[in-house]
C-alpha cells in the first residue's frame, strides 16, 4: 500500500479509535456525569444557591439524551432542602446546534418529577433567586438556551411550611421554553393537576410568560378548573418583593374554589372582568361582576376595589345586586372572624328576602347604610339605616321610610323611632319580629287622610283622619293585637262620625282569635241621616263571635240588635236574636231570630223579617263573596212618610207594598219589582193610588206599567229609562242615554201642575193628554198634546180663582207650548158695614166686575232641574183679593214669566181701585204679604204698579186716598217696594183725636225692608178752643178757636212728630193738650192706641210721657173710662179739672161718675142699659140734681 493511502487510513483509524474510546468513556464511565455536575455547579449553584446533581446520563448522544435521578437542592446556609427530584428525563436535540454552541433542545420530557417549595418560620419563601455579584463564583452565567417542547408528566408539587404540608398531585405540563439576553420565555401549551387536600382540580392551563431579570410578563394565561375558567394577563416586577398589574377575565369563577384556598366564606359563581394592580400586601383595581354570590344574583355590577391588610374596600359599587340596583361604596374586612362588611349608597326595589331567604318580602328604594357580619346564615347579622322613598313591606305599602333596623337570620329588630309613611299616614315602630318565634312591636299611627286606604283593606271606602296605637305581641305565626283608634272625622262608606273610638284586644289573631272589640261612633251621619251615637261590643272566642250589643241612635232613629256567629261549622250560622228599629216613632222589630248561613262561597239569608204597626219587611236569598246575589225582598203596607227623607228632601207619603227579586251582582244588579203605594202624596199633593211593574237590567229601567189613579184623574207611564241603580258607588246615576216613555193623563183635577208652577193652589177641569218622551233624562224630548176645558185655576196669593178656563197645550221636542189659555175672574167683594148698608144693597145691588184673562207661551224642559219659562198673560178688569193681607183691588195687567227656575214674573199693573185695610206692621217686614211656600219655591217679581185714584188706605191709623207709581220686587224671597204715593185727601187718628191731612206722601226707598218714609201735615181743632198769653201759666182759655197743626215725618216704624212750622205751641204744649183732649172711649181694648200711635206719642218727648201715661192709668185700675177735662178760665188749675170714671158692672149695665177734684161744684152720676149693639137707654143725675132719661141710637152707615 502506498504511503499516501496509509496516512489517511491511519488518521481515520485513530479518529474511530478515539471515538470508540470517547464513547466508552461516556457509556461505561461516569466521566460525563461528573463533567455535567461540575458545569452545573459553576453555572447554577454559584448564581442561584441551588446544587444540581445528575445521577445517570444515557442515550444516543447525537440526537437524544436520557438523564436519570436528577436532583436540585436549595443550599443556603442551614436552610437547605430538595427542591427538585426527577427520576427520568429525556432530551431530544440536534448535535449540530450543540456543535455550534446553540443550546437548543427539540424536546425535553420529564417523568414523575417531584417539586417542592419551602417556607421559613419567618414566612419567607426559599426560592432560587439570583445572588449578588460578590457571591457569584463564575461570571460566565447561564447560557442562552431553547427547549422546543417541554413536557412534565405526573409531577408532584409540595408546599412545605412549619405549620403544614400541602401537595399537588398528577401535575402534567407541556410548554416551550427559551432564554436569551432578552430574558426567559415560557409558552405554556397545556397543563393540569389535582390538589387532593383542597379537593381541587385544574383541568387545563395555557399561556405565555416572559421572565426578564426580576420581572415577569404574563399574556393570555388561562386557568380552567372544574367550575372556573380564568384568563390573566399582566406584569410582575421585582420578584423579591413583587409588584404586579393584571387584567383578569373569568367566565365564570366558582368562589367555592377560592374559598378552599383562602378560607373566606364565599359562595357563588361569577363572571368577572377587571384589573388588579399592586403587590401581595396591597392591591386594587376595577371589576365587572355577573352571576350568583352567596346565592344572590349580581347583574352588571361595576366596582372599584382595593385590598390591604386583609380588608377589601369598594370605593364605588354600581349594578344590580340581590335583584336590586345599587349605587354606593362598601367594603369587606377579612381580618375578623367572621368577616365584616359595610355598604352605603342608594338602592332600588330591594327585597330583603333576596338577602335573607325566608325573611320579609320588601320593596325598598332610597338611601341605605348597612353594617354586616358574616355571609353564612348561622352568623349573619346586618344593621341597616334607611331613608327610603316609596316601597313595600310584605303587602303593606309605604311612601317613605326612615330609621334603623337590625336583620339576622332569625329576626328583624326595629330601632325606636323607625318611621313608615304611606301617603298622608305616618307609622312609628319599635320592637322585634322573629321569622319563627316571638313578635314584640309597638306601633303609633297618625292617619291624616283615610282616603289613602280606599280599596287597600277589607273596608273599601273610607275618609277622614285619626290616630291609632297598637301593641303586637306573642308568636309571629299567631300574634296578639291590642290597641285603639281615635278620630274626630271618620267616614266608613256612608257612615260618618266626628268622635270615633275603637278599642280592640285580640289574642291569637291569625288562628284561634279570642278577645273583644269595642266600637263607639258619636255625633255623625249614616247614609245621609244624622245620629248621636253608634256603640257596639263584639266578643270573639275562637269559633264564636258574639255581638254583645249594638246601638245606633239619633234624634229620629234608634237601632238596637244583638246576636252571634258560629264559625265552628260549615256553613257558619249568624243569628241576630232581636233587632229594634225606630225611625220618627215608626218602630220595626224582629219577633224571631234572623238566620244567615255563611259558607266559603256565599251567605244565605234564610230568615230576616222586620215588622211593626206600619208594615213588614221580609228579606231572604243568597249573596256570595263576588257580590253576586239572588234575593227576594217583600214589603207590606209600610208607611213611607218617615222613610222618604232617606231618599229625597221632598215629603212623600203613602202606604208601600211590593215584592222584588234581586239578581246579578252589586255593580250590575237585575231587579224585577211589582208593587203599589196607596194614598200617595208628594209635597202635600194627594196623587191617589200608584201601581208599578218595573224591571231593571244593564243600567236600564223597563217601566212595564206605572199608573197613578184617583177618582178625579189617572196617569199612566210605560217605556224605559237609562238609570244606573248599582249598589256600588258610581259617578253618575242618571245616564245620558236614550229613553223612550209614553205618558197618558186624563181627569178632572190636574195636581201635577204645581211641580211646574208652585204659585198655583189648584187646577180643576176636564183634561186629557197623550205624550211621548224621548231624548234622555237630563235633556228630554217631547211629542204630544194636552187640553183643558171648564177649568178653574186658583193662585196661592189670590182668593178669587180663574173660572171657565180653557187651555190647549202642545209638547214638541223640549218645549211645552201653551197655544191658548183663557178664563174669567169675578170680583168677590167683602160684605162690610152695618145692617143699614146691607139693607141698602138689597135695593141697589152692586154690579159685579168680571175680568178676563188670556195667555200663551212656552215652557222649555231641556234641563229638567232648570226649567226655562217664556209665558205671556194679559188681564182686563182683573179682581185682586190678596190671600195673605187685607188688600183688594181691580186692575188691568200685562204679565210675563221668563227665565230659568226660579223665573222672573214681570207685570205692568194699572189699578182702577185699590183698598188696603191691613194695620201697619210692627216691624216693617213683609210678613203679612208673604205666602207659606218655601223660599226656594218662590218666584221673583218685578211689578210696575200705577194708581190713579180711588186707591185707599183704611185702618186704625188713617183713612186716606192716594195716587202714585211704585215698583214691587221680590228677589230671593225678599219683598221690596220702591216709589212714591201722594195723598189726595184723608184723616189721621191719634189717640181719639182726628186730624185732617192737609198734605202728605209715602216714599218707598228702603231696599232692605218695607218701611216707607212719611211726610204729613195734619191739623185739628181742640175742644173749647185755645188762647195764648204772655204768661207761662195761660196755656188754655175758654172760647178760643185756634188749630193745632203737626208735621209727621220719619218712617212707619219710627215716626217723628213736631209742631208744624209757624205753630205757636211747643212740643211739650202739644203733648199736654193731646193728653187732656183725648177721648178715652176711642182707645183700644188694651187701653192704648195702635202701635203706630204709640210711636208718634213717644216721639213728642220723654219728659211728658209720664203725664200721658197717667191719662190712661185708669185702665190699670180696671175701669173702662178714665177722663180728665181741665177748667177753661184765665188760669189753668189742676185742682179745678173734672174727672170722669166709667165701669161696666155687667155685660149690659154701665155706670158713670163725674166730679171736680176741688169739690167746687156738684157731681154727676149716670147709668146706661144696652139693648143691643146699636141701641141703649141712658139715665143720669146732673150737677144740679135733675134727673134725665134718654134713648140713644148708634147707626153707622
């Protein structure tokens, strides 16, 4: 072989031998393991205080390597422990990469490794962190490397602490790992483990971690457990004292799994998205939560939180928690066991039962501040301070709530002054309510408006105000109630009291009630009728409810009953042993017990009869709890006069009998009724016998027959009416819906006319009418005719009726049309004067004046409660004889009745003669000119009255003829007269003295009362004449013929008398002259003149009134005549005055005695014997002792 071939052969042989020797050293010796261990000590132990030792290395070496028994021990002073123990490790690589010093491994698989981490007693974790520069043996450092696929199979991880040891089993992990100058990158592909001690399973982990120096970056780290799926991204800096910033997204996270590691009593499954920044001692961030927490639902909860010293604080907290929107702040303190928490903010529609299951159902909205302890049901305690708006506790609503309550798993505690407001009602509570236990609550209720509770409780309608105090105690499931209610204005349905009090004391309120209820209503009204007292006592004893007594009393009504209710059986039986009803002296009573059977569906009235002297009421049938009914009501011969006031203000009289069947329900009843009213009267009008056959259904009254009959008339009505006769409260009873009625009338006396014209006293004559009524009740439409022949019409104010009356009436649409009204009035003069006057009239009878009346017009009935009149009448020589005063006249008139009720009666009246004989009123009021009608029925007047001549006032005060024009008005029942009357001629009387009226006038200008002003000038001649001298004592002298003239002014009620201008007499002189000149026989039976004359005398002056009274003092002595006549001489001396006294000693014999006070002359005596009113015999002895006998005849003509 040539040398040039041998040299390469030798080289390759040497190289092969060297490889074989190297292979033998690697596989048959521990050279490789020793070198690797040396390198690990240089590059790892010197830097990280970790001693790594390899037990065995095998494999093909050029593409794979198997390492067995690899261990890593933490070696730092005396705190060493084994951190890693790997039984089997397999590495796949490319030798070329290693040859080029690229430490790249294709894969690294670790089987059954064991990892551990130890915690010192000081609480520091012993981890392999880089040492400082001074501690590094080699500055070479860990080389750059890359592991394409790192798998850890069935590893264990132990946590070693002085207190306990925890182990994670079955840890499997697949990841890629690389290190370069930028740091170490870890891409976790998958991983899982179990934690038996905590019963925890990590199903999968994946994500990316980047370790650079002492910082760690995490991206997309996903942890999937049995019930949780959490994604984390963020950074951790300064691993020795880590600071981190994460974003977290959990969909969802099971708080039970967190509870296993933290020990915090959290339960629930939440979706969480948020951030977390800080370190292990203090961190915080923002989060959004959805899901269940402690069994309570969280919806869209957003919070800003922080954690420090085991205290979690929420600086803001918004969202829906416990089914209620919240907005506020709060916190949880985990330092305390059990944990404590706090929340302050606003809540909406919070239900306490969503916080404590089985507690109270509430609806709270407003401001709250709560302090709580523990989330577990066993230790849960919460104190809540509330300031709430409108809400609800159980079925009880409120408008506002303010106060403090404590909530536990077993009870709610109301702190003193806990306040509930419901609309206008205020409730103040204090006490304890256990869910299953005792209740002890005091309540004070201020009910400012009871209308707040309409349809809220079993009493559907109420109003007024009141106060109540309640004491609620005993077992929660069957509590006791004691309290009272007081009111000064209380309405229950149609029952009102101005002084109401209810006392109750009931134990076992929900089951076996036992106790007493006392009701006292005073001074009120019941269904429109007043009462003085309503008192009742009800005793309750489990299955028996006893109405111990019940009394309703008023001025007109008395109702008394007692009974009991047996609820031990079904149906329950209500017995009303006896009932007494007395209304305005009409007494009804039950002579046998009323029986009502009550079951779960209905109440059956088996027997209920009230009877008395004036009738009987019998009720029977069924009423159910949906207010449906099937009742039979029978009324027999009941006097309706006392009861009519309950339904109408107008008086109704008669004897009612009917039978009615009531079906349907209270809101929509069906009524079938047949009956009669005998001797029917309406507002005093005798209408006769009424028969009715009515049917009501669907808010319509079917008038099958309604007839009012009498010997002088017959009225019938049939058709239908739109009415709402619901027993419930309705807005309108009269419906504006179509009606259809037919009315027929026939007879000889038309009483119904008084309903349209109240001033009519009666209307007689042959009448007949046929009328169709359509439209509606408020706006009727008419079509028909009515006629009257041979009628007689009398007005209330006039004595004389209109005779031979003929009327033709049409009714069309809304109008009653008077086509023709005509008749005549005869003047019935009074028969006055003495027998001679009556005898004279026999030979010269007066011709009777016959006046004629005609009329036409329209009455519009569009609004039945507000009738519109448009009527016109004229009269020629109408005789007027007034009913309510001594006034008669003859007049021509033109009269109009116009306007809505009450209409205005306008008239132009010209009197051809007028006589007023009524004494002047004592008060000036128009009492004598008024009728007996009600004020609201009186029509207004506007009469323009003219008087030319032959108009007289003839009474005790004057006899005069006058003329003039006056306006007579009546407005709202007040009569007024305005205008002037001038006196043509006449006489005036003043205490036996006749005065001639020289001139005079009446002025009517007082709009408040009829009291005309007067202005009279009157004169008279004194008996014996008068004489005036210069001396004060010469007042009277014989033979004088001077007149006394007076001026009378003022008013009829307050006249003033003064000497006429130019009179020589003073006021005192005139009074003295009148006192001595009066004729005492002309005084009235009481010894004085008329009231008007008394007022005239008083107006002359009080200084002489005593002397004037002396002149009538004789009457007080029991004599008929007492007369003083002065002596006519040059000087007036009272001792020379002559006195006359007269006295009837029997009904026909009259004695008279005359003498002077000074006994200066003789005396005179006389006797009269009266044969009749106009003839008497007279005998007397004169002053000279002579006897006289005479016959006196007094014949007035």
